[in-house]
């Protein structure tokens, strides 16, 4: 039996929905960052995955 939470994908794969705990967890794993780092990036550049990814990369 598979665990449905392991197969979670965001409703909009181009947008980080930081208000949904399950999606937040998904994006943290996908982008290799902490929740705080992700929320900080989203607050600075918005929710588009490409710019969030760039923001996170620029901090490393």
C-alpha cells in the first residue's frame, strides 16, 4: 500500500503555495531548503518557482 503523502504534487507546479503546509513541505524537499529559507525567498521575490529557485541559489 502506498502512502499518498509521498506522492503529493502541488496544484500549480509553477507556484510555491507557502500557505499550504503539505505544499510547503514538498517545496522544501524539492528546493533543498528549510521552511524559513523558503518563506524568506517567497516574501522577497514572490511565488514563481523559477525566481524562488534563483533567490535560494544566490544565497548559497
